[in-house]
């Protein structure tokens, strides 16, 4: 039994945890990072990176099918799922090795094992006690289910879906949020029949309504079925498939049911409540500066209520390290953290929707412009439909940018800078946007709102 002492002890080696550890070492702290599985957490191993590798493979399948559109004699001859999985795992493995090397080079002490908070300054790992002047809780998330809906057999989560070595004939997906629409996109591109079941009135219901409607049109065109505003009642399964029953009495038959109803905070059994930390439904409650009710104990990432995004975890980790170091970092609200959904077509957004902006400022104080990608040369070449919607305060800053179309995730960088720096369209209008790029679509929207449209009326 050993007692080890550090300036900072981080429980959890995912995006939020390892970014806190890295920034703290840059600021001169002696840091321990405790992880029971693999460094990188959900994002690297079962989330962002592997799913985006799958989505890239799906895009290649679509390009192969559609080569004739631009005169290329390509053809789609099927999917080798073993090879797709090897491609995905190769990428994850490279990123994992790189992260391990980075953590080692920073001089961070990595402690392997399951940690449990036993006091405001102490985490127990097996027989060892790890003591820190400050503690960061970063235990991450897990795939949720619904009450009474058991995962097993042909009822699977995204983690199971990533390990499949075949393409199903038909999949039912419970949940039309980010995870659900991304897997729907992959499976459709691979040749499966897909139906999404979403209890709310729209797919991706947290997005600007015009974006949700555009995705629904695109999915209808792609042949992806969806049932909106209908609630799940139950599922039965046998050796050949599942039968999903909805509260309306309708049934859906499929090979599999993917449960994609979100992710919960992975805090059970970690000792947080026993030490007296304020919790709510498994989430750790913090103030806006990510401090818990226990002095010296902070929480970051998916266990803090709000957006569950890897880059939010990074930002949280940096923030807490700088807060502990006394640098008084700037708080970034969740609404101004960029979001990207990597389905086909992609969705990217940052800031307030038009409805939320009207609530906050008054409808008469808000103006917006929805630029159709049909007017953008590069989008025409790529063969994508979609739009870029910019929301501003009248005579004031841009407060929201909402986009849909192939590759628009790559445009979110400028959008999040504009929103977070509270730039006015008039500030952006004189700046050049290279031609021909999809980035011009942002420029056109800013020009319109500045009162000097170029390629729009």
C-alpha cells in the first residue's frame, strides 16, 4: 500500500481529463492521471474517431456509386466490413500511440486502475491512495437506454455497432439525435435499409428548425425512413430479428435495434456522493467555473450537465487547469461551443437559433439570412444541397450560425470565431473569402446582412 502526493490528481483519461493534465503540467504542476481503461476515453476508442472513420468509408462508397455523374467509370461492388474495421482500428491505434507518447513526454504520472474518491483530496486505486492538492473528476459517459429496455442480443448500442463484421439488411434506430442520424447515414451508404424512430417532432431536434427540416428532406431523398413524434413502447426479438412496437400501435420489423437515446454520466460507484459532492441524476453539479460544492474538487466533460462533446471536454480541461493556477480564464457558455453532426449531409452550428435569439433579445431586434448553397460554385461541384443561416442582432453582433451540406463541418471554425468575438456582419464583410470555396457561403451571408450583397438579391 502506497501513498502518492501530487499538485493535481485527475480521475479519468478521456478528452476532459487528459487536457486538464496536459495544461496543468504546462503550468508547472505535478500531475497524476488515473484511467481504468485506455487513455483517450470514449472519443478516441468508441466515439468521435472510430465513427468518423466509418463515415469516411461510407462517403467513399457513395462516391464510388456516383462516379458516372462526373464522367468517372467507378462502381460500387459491396462492403468488406472486416477491412472497414481494420481501417478504423488502424486510425484509432495510431492516435492512441500518439496520445500515449504525448502524455509520457509531458511527464504526467499515469496510474492504471479504477479510482474511487474517498475524501476531498484523495482517490483510492486498489490498495494505493493518491493525494492531490486539487482533484479533477473526469469519468466520462456511457450509452444510455430507456427504462425497461434491456441491451442485449439484437438490441445494441453504438459501441456494439462499431464492432459488427457485417452489414445488416434492415436496421431500426431509436433516437434521431447525433448518434442516430450518423449511424443511419453509414448504414444507408453501406446498402442497408434504415428507419429512425424519434419521439420529438424533428430529427436532430436541438438544431435550428430549418436545418432539421433540410436533413429530413435529404434523408427522404436518400431513402432513409423516419417516424417522428412517435414514442417507443417496446421491442421483442428472436433469432432472425426484432419487432419494435410504438405507442401508436404501429410496429417496425428489422434485423437490429440500435438504441441511440444519448449518453449518461459514468459516475456510479466512483464515491462522489459519499464524499458529499452535489449530484443530479448521476451528473456532477458545478458552478460556471466548473467547481463542485467541495473546495478544491472540480468536474469536467460529459459528467457536467450540458453538451457532451470531446472539444467541450478539452475546453473544460484547459479551463480548470488555468483556474487552479489562478489565471482567471474566460467562461465559454455551451451555446457558443461549435457542434458538428457528420452525417450526409453534414450539419454544423454555433450560437443561438433564431427562436432562442428572439426569446433573448426580442423578435424585433433579430434579423437573419439563409443563404442557399445552390448559389455556391464549390457546393455545385460537390453536388450538395443545403444552406448557411446567419442570425444577428439588428445593428449588433452575429449570435448564431447554422449550416447543412456536404463538408460544412469544416466551415465551423470561422463561424465560432465570429460568434464568440461578437463580430458584426459589417466587420466581416470587407474580409475576403477565397473563390471557389464553400467558405464563400459564409461570406455571402455576412455581406447580405451588412447590406451589400454580392451574389444574392
